[in-house]
C-alpha cells in the first residue's frame, strides 16, 4: 500500500486497519491502493464474534516454573482454577459488550448467580491487543474485574503496551499487583497463589510466593529424603530404611547467581536436585523452564546418555544436591534397592515434565 510516508505492507487477510486509534473494518487493500495513514498505523487479527476483537483460550495454561513433586501434583489436579485468555485486536466501545459476555462465559461467572467463580485466577494476555478506548475499559474490563472480585477470583493482566496500560489505569481498572510483563510471569504468580491457598495449614509444605527467593537458603530448603519421598508415596518405608546412605552418593554444593551449571552439548554426567534457589533452563537463549527448590534437572539426558540439549544457569544463589554417573553406577552395584527407588523417582519426574510440557506448549 502506498502512503505519503512510503510503501506499507498490507495486513494479512481477515485483519483490521487501525488509524490513529480507530478501527477501519475495510477489505484488504489491493496492490497500488493509496492510504492516508499519518504517523500511526497498526493492524491486528480480529474476530467478528466480538465485533473486531478476538478472545480465545490460551494454548499455555502453565508457567515454565518446575517445582517439587507435591506442588506439581497440586497444580496438575487444580489446573482448572487458572484460566488464561488471549486478547487480540483493538478493543473499542462497539466491541465492549460482546467481549464482556465472552469473558464471563469463559470464566463461568454471571451477575445474577451468587455462587463463587469456578476459576480463581483469570490471566488476560494482551500482547496482541493494539489498543483500548475509555468506554471499553469502563464497560468491559472494570465490571469484569469487579465481578471476579465478588466471586472471590482475581484478574491478572500481562503483555500490556504502555498506552494500553495507561488507558486501563486512567479509566478505573485496578492494576496494583495485577499487571505482569509476560504471560509466564502472570501464570507463575497465579500458581504461587494457588499453592499458597492449597497448602494453608501445612507447615511442612510452606508455599512459595513472589518474595520466596529473598529468604535465607536454610529457611527455604527441604531435606533430600523428603523431596524424593514425594515421588515414592508407595515406597516411603523402603526409602526411609535406605535414607542413611543417600549422603554416600549425593553431594551438596552451591553456585552463585549467573553461574552456569551445564551448557548445550556438554556430556550429561550429573543429575541435580535443587535444595534452594532457582535454575533457568534455556534453549537458544529462550527460557523454557525455571527449576525451583525440590525440582530435578539433567535427568533426561543423563539416563539416555545423550549430551545436554539445554543451557542451565543459576537465576539466584542456588544450593543443590548432585548425583554423578560414577556415584549412580556405584549405587546400582552396592545398593540396588536404593538405586531402584531413585530411578523410580526420576522416571516420575520425567513423566510430569511431559504432562507439564503439554500445558506449557513445549510439546506437539
């Protein structure tokens, strides 16, 4: 498309032109058409169902945080309590009513129904939201946020562009502790809150929160036997009988924030269990997992005898246990019962990774 500021690529079929904050529901321009664009032109995918805005369930329903077995099972069993939705397009007054109805339907809430919401946290990913006008904020997002609060649920925003955030705040939306840079950060916050609620009254299972990594290591740590025991519910007696020998095979050490644990292509010769702190796993520079206390890493390539497929580095100061291949082989030779228990725990950890990968979107 030609414009006074040069040639501009036309939007994909089914998209809307947005001029200076207004949606132009026009057909795709033909080659050679001229458009007076001024300085601001954006386009975004739209859906006729909500009058120019697309609202769909996100393919990602879990963050990349990898926790201990107990917390992972809670999140798996109560995954329906966190709803993630993607908002695309420009939300203007003409789409507000339809979008509000869609949001209520997805969250299973109704103004006339006094029952609590079936979901406890709704995450709105607005990364592809090109803009929102004042009327849409007051007629859609504010009443939806207030309705969720009445139903004892919370609305979380993520991926807001600066002008979108400004419009939401200016016209009544409460973004205090409800606005996150990425969908992953919002999902992790919702998971932390879910765990806090689910483990209330269980002093031995202190749930994490956004300030968890700032606590002293000794207060955040858990015994290795306790962490492994969660993977071995039916074999806890056997583990207890052999627990005294864990120290013969697992060594404990610390690494500082930013230090590498292993790199892509390294020989996979060690399995790690995080005692306290956080380790980031990255692939081609992109973080795909965040292993927290009680989490296991390195086990897949170790058992398959492959080279490391990821990079691992400490996101905080990290205290961990490590099991080298020499110690693993010695355990198999000298303590076959304990070796079998450790192998069962590792297999369960990997099975959970597959299940979690489907929710995160890393598989298929």
